[in-house]
């Protein structure tokens, strides 16, 4: 064949992509496929003047004296391979790399840097691809016929000190698209993910814009473990490289714990390890540190460096500052659970994925699958579950469990993926039931970093970096169930320290979430998964009892402070305050009223019930209030009743909630016990309260005379105790007694006295109840005109107070008045609205009130066809409270158009 050529040559390297996998799949037929592959390539190489230098396994090394002929041979080979019918229909995909240079002939082979460069170029390619160097591209420019050249940008090649500008040849009969090249410093060198990034489009755009639009050189993506910081950063790097090709280096740092190791990891990632040709000549090779080599390599380059997992490196900020200072064209994208706190740092806190709503958009029925799947958290679960259980889909049957599962997991991508990985064996409901048990179990995804194999390991990674005092605070913060302010942190976990200083360090470590509260002050909270971890540690360290007791005492103070304002002009502020801590109150009650609660623990539960009973009663949370009261009664039943103010309060709340649920027998019995205990204690204020409430119970039992006596007794005791609020409440309830007895003028008088007392006390809620009772008294004493005039005056304001029971009473008053005006259809609609909202709130209409309302509505109903009545009633059931009030208000002149069918029936109204 003659001697090997010398001089300027184009070197071609090729091999089969995934040959080991193909060997396994083809088995005995691998040899047949390999022979066919060799024949096809040799034919193409020989036809274009190629000289085969070496063949090893499935690879070729061929040289050409003509660069255009070398490219033509590569293209012909790829087309022939693509058109060939392979054994078992499994095509062999060959990658080809080309470089032009002057290799040195040595014996029967070539040596030198050009040979290594050609081999490295081939190693970057994918099956079916032809990649060439800039030297080759220069020689073939204009010589290609049907093919085109695609600029792939600059790439770092392994073991080579300088980057190479690479190009791809594409044309008919060849694959049109390929993944990014497998080179150092490009997106292919980033971690690969077999699945798409879900729910992070806005985050991706924001971080990319920080670099491209805002000119940032350092962006740190922060967030708790499991939020997907690394995944987002890889996507950002990929997008930035696509828009503007540059060197991109991914530096995994989870095993580094100090600056020296961080520099070594950077040097290894950029390929500067052992590269000494361009470093400072004043420093000899033996003295060249990883920092010297990395900075010398990067100093003049344009590059993006992704530093993944910085939080455990205490002096990481010095490394990053040095890198940015020495390499002015380098930008850094970092991921960490805490920021670096450098002057030029752009922080991007990464939140969990958005969760599905708890209720449908229309507020009716249950969440539909198509609406739930709008949540990225749900979408991620479904996609990952489908990977282990083909055919898995969101349905009416499982949507509720999946939505709740995502909520319980706080929308953390890692947690959702770990849960979905168990879908091979467990359905969504079973997963939800087993949720707590698998938090610490290993995930089947063994390719994850060790620190992400379990949720506990992920969180422990950050926990281990805290000081002993910070760990103690972190553990004790687990007693909080919702966002809390610095006052709560100080009271419960940091009594002798500045709470802001303590939480700042935990926020930096991404173990604690922080946001601005309505008053501008910071609120902090633990994500549920992190709170679970901290709670486990709290129990293990024996700190749970003391921390939970302090938490309960804080809840008591907040509840008392807020409850005392519920009947005054600041009641809406009090409502906001209670609602802000309601999850913590529930957590405290759950602990203090558990079946095994004793001593101070149970006493705190009784103490917390008293102010919360007022809230539940005031805003219509009767079912919840009754539930907690039932738990308290169960514990009291086991330990026996001892006379105390807290027990009287617990009995009172239980009795009142029972009455609101029309459990009159239980309510009366419990209130009798409360009254007897108050009398034994000599507590006049509590005796006045229990006399009033027992009077209501007697009325609902049908004993109006006993009710009258008890309520009059309450008025007397309240005056003796100087309790104007209690006196006004009893006066307002006296209105019902007078209406029951047909004493309409007396009812008006009692309502006016009660309203005057509550207005003097600046109690808008009490005054609203009084005015509602006044309307009903006026309806019977003076007719529907004056009653409607008064109701129109205050109805919107009353409904605006947020008391569902009182709001329903307003709608019922409108129904009674409209019926008295002869507007039966409107009365039916209003009655339908009231009934539906009573059912929703669990507030059945008291028997005496139901009888009075029926008597008011009956004459108007008799004048409406049953079908029309039913149609109007059904339409009313679709009305919201606000819509029902608007229906009741109608036009102010309606009372002139609808004349009363007959005088209001004796006995009163609702």
C-alpha cells in the first residue's frame, strides 16, 4: 500500500455509540453487525482516498490528504449506515470526529497533539454525528455541495489546555438534530436528567434575565433541600449556553468542606488540573496550587461556572470573590441553602411548587382533575408516578388524595418525587396513609446523591452545619404549626436571645422560610417536611414537653388578647390576629387535650378553650368548637370534675355549642352543671353568664317562663358585678322571650336598651345582634315597613362583620319582612339561601325561631303556587350570603308595591 502520508493531514476517528449495550442486546449477532459496520465504513473511506491507520474493536483511525475528501467520506459513511438494514432492526450509530493538522509519523502510526485532538473531538460527538475542528472547517469551506455546517461554538476538550471551536456537518440522509456535545465546559457536561423540568418556567426566565438583562455576574439560588436548586441551575446554564455559546463548567461541591477542596473541584471541572503551560511563570509547577491553576486558566475566558452546593463550605464566599475578581469575564451561578452575602450577589430564593387549591374556582363541589393538574406539584407527581406505573392518570377517584399528598409535602419536588416512586405498589390514598412512615426510608432512586436518598438525609445535611444553640432553636421551632412573628420565637424558643439574630441564621441555612407579614414585620415558618424532621429530633432530645408547654402558654396569651377585643371596635383586627395563629392554636389544643393529658398540660388546654370558644361561637365555627369541647369533656370525665373557673368555662362552651347544634338536652344538662359550679365558687360574673345561657336552653326546651326568670336573674347579677357586656347580652336575649309571649312593645323596648348599652360599649357585634332583634320586634309591633327601613339601614354592615350565624339571621329577617309585604317568591328564595347556609355551617335553626319564621312566611306561601315556591326556593339555595342580602334589599320602594296579605301573625318572627 506504500508508506503512510506525511505533512498536513485530516485525521478521522470513529466508534460505535453504546456498543456495550448493543453487544448485550444482539448477543451472537453482534459479530455480524460489527462486520457489516466495518465493511460500510471501509468502502466510504477507500472511495474518498482515506488511509486506514488503525482499527480496534469498533473504532477506526483513518487519515486523508484532502480535508474535503475526509468530510465527504464521513458524510457518505453516515448515510450508508443510516440506510442499512441491521440485525434485529437495531441500527448501529457511529460518531465521527475530524481534525486537520500535522501529526508526527512514528513507525507505522502517528503521534502528537493533533492525534489526541482528533480523538477528543470524536469523543464529544453523538451517534450519527460528524464533528470537525475549526482547522478542518477552514479547509472545506465552500467545498461542500448538499451539506451544511452548523457552528457549535467553543468547547473544552479533556486533557487539552486550549478550547476548540467545533462545527457539525449536516445534510440529507443524516440526523438533523443531536444533543449538546459531550465536552468539558458545555451543557452536556452538566448532570443529565431523563425527565423534563416541571413548574419552573417563571424561575428559569427570572434567573436567565438576571444574567442577560441585568448583567449579574453572581446569582445564588437558595432554598431548602429538595426544592430543585440544582435542577433549575442546570436548566439555566443550558438556556444561557443555547442563547450565547460559552464555556459552561459544572462543579459539584457536596463532598468539599473547605476552600482548598473547592478550588481543587473547580480546577478539575475546568480541566486545569496538571495544566501548567499558561500559569504564572513566577510560580513553579511544584508550587502551583489548584487556585493558581484554575485562575490562570479562567483569567481571559468567557465562562459560566455552576457551583453546586456551597452551604457547607464556610469560606466559599472568599473563593467566589477571588474567582470573580481574577476572571472578569466569568459569571457564577451558585446553589446553596444560604446566601454568600457578597456585595455583587443576586439572591434568588427558590420556593416550593405551587399547590392545588383546596376548593374549585367556583367554590362548589370537589376539585376536578383538570383543575388540579394546573398545579405544578400535582403535574410533577402524576408524571413521576407514570414512570413507575405506566397508565397512571389523574381521576375523579384519586384527585383528592393526590392534591392532599402534595399539600402535605409542601410542594417540595424531591419529596413529591420520592412519594411518586412508591406508586408502583401503593395508590394515592395508601401513600397518603403511609406518608409519615416513609419520610426516613431510602428512595428506590439509587442514582441520587447520598444526601438526597431520604428526606431526613437531605435536611440533616443542613442541620449538621448549625451550632449547638442553632440546632436547639431549630428543634424547638417545630412546635409552631404556622407562620409566626419574632414575639412568638422569643416567647417559646429564644427567651434570652435576640430572636431576629437566631432566625436569620436558620433562614440563611434554608431550614426556615421567612416572609413579610401584613404589618411589615417578618414571619417565619418551617416547611412541613422540615418540621417533621425537627419534631423527631425534639422528641429524641427530650425537649418536647417543655417546648410544647411554652407554646401552649403563648397561644393562650395571644387568644386572650385577641378575644378581649372581639366585642369592641377593634374586633376585625382581633379576628385577623386569631386567624393568623389558628393552626398553632389547633396544634396546642391537640396536645393539651389528648387522652393522656394531665396536670399543667391539661390545664393549659382548658385555659386555651375559653377565649377560643368565643371565636368559634362568634364566627360560626360551631362544629370545630364542639369537637374540642367534646375532647375536653372526655378527659374531665375520666379524671372527675373539680370546681374551678376553667372547668366552668369548659362546661359553658360545651353547652353553648350543643345548643347551636340543636342538641338541646346535652346543652341544658351541661349548662346546669356550669351554673351550679359557678354558684359554688361564688363567681358572680360566671353565674350571670350561665344563667343567661341556661335561660336560652330552657326557651328551646319550650319552658318560656323558666327562661324568662333565668335571663332576668342574669341581668340582675350582671348589674351587681358591674358587667355591662353581660347585661346587654341578657337584654338582647330578653327580646326573644317577649316575642314568644306576644309582648311586642316590650320586645322593642328591650332591643333598644340592649342596643344603647352595646353602642355605649363600642361593641359593633353586640349592637348588630341587638338591631337584628329590634327588626324582628318592629315587624310585629309596627309592621313590615318600619322593620324593612331599619334592616336596610344596617344589613350590609352587619353581614360585613363575618359572623355567619348573624348573617343568616339577617337573611331570615328579610325573608319574614318580604313575606309580610306579600312578596312570596322573594321570601322563598331568601328562605332557601338561609337554609342552605345553615346546612353548610352546621347551624340548625333553633326550634322556637323556626316556628316563628314559619308563622311569618306561611300566609305569603299560601298565595304562591307550590311549583313557583319550590322553584324560587331552589334558586335561593344557589345564592351566596351577599347575593341573598342584595335580594332582600331589592328596591327601597318594594314595600309600596307589595301590600301585606294580612297582618303579621301573632307570636313573633324569626
